[in-house]
C-alpha cells in the first residue's frame, strides 16, 4: 500500500472499530429508583465478565402500569415490553433493573425475565435483599446475587435455555438458595452455545 493511501485506510479501520465498539454497549436501565451502589457494582462486574462496554442509561419511571393491587407485585411482561420500546440507539443489550417485586401470572414471583434471543432483559432486586426475608442487609451477597441474575437473564437474550447443572448460571432459580448455589458464569456447555 502506498503512503498516500495508508492514512485514509487507517481512518476507515478506526471508524469501523469504533462502530463495532458502540454496537457492543450494554445499557443498564433503572426502572424507578434503584440503589446507585448496586448499579455501579453491576456495571463493573458485567464489564469484567462479558468484556463489553457497560453504561447506566436514563432511568424509566416507576412502572405503575404493571402494578397488580391484589398481588402487590409488578407484572414483569409489560415492563419488558416497555423496555423494548425504549432501546437506546446503538445498544447491544438492555438490562432493566428494578427494586420492585416482579411476577408472571403462573408463578408466585420471578427474579427476572428476558426476551429469548432478543435484546432486552429485566431483573428485580427485591428478593435478592436479605432484608426482604427479615434478615440483616448484606451488600456483598446482594452484589453477587444481582450479578448472577443479570448474567442469567442476559444468557436468555443470547438464546440460552435453562441448564440442568445446578452450578451453572443458567440453572433455573426456584428459590434464593438456588441462586446462592450457582456460579456467576456459564458452565462449559452453555459457554460453547452462547
Ligand atoms: Zn431463566
Ligand atoms: Zn450450563
């Protein structure tokens, strides 16, 4: 390549790489008021795990439209739909985070929900907090559980289904105990599939 062409070539390559990088941005979207320290901690740990750029996006309002008065919980599906309608431009994946307790009609509660193979996922911090169960707050435990649930739901957006391995992050959590048993990353089989 001649000297004259090298600089334009370099610029094209740099622009391409910058574009790629922007496409790989994961947005954390607070839904209602969310603990700032948990958000910052999750941002750092997700970046380390996935090697992607992670940013905290603009918060969405408290999801009153999804509140079920009888259950005193929030229906996660309409919140996920709302997230899908508000995907920031250039987002690779969007993870909504809320402090409110979530449910889907056939279950007592859900820790989160995701669009299988899509771009949006959602987690709730409510039941990950020790204080929900009448115990003393534990920040470290909360951070670990939040990371596991976040990686799990993002795993669904990558097309992964539930895994029978209880140590795998894609194992279905029926209870908080299941969450505490599993690792914060994919087992070798899920890792290959993602
Ligand atoms: Zn799941
Ligand atoms: Zn697995």
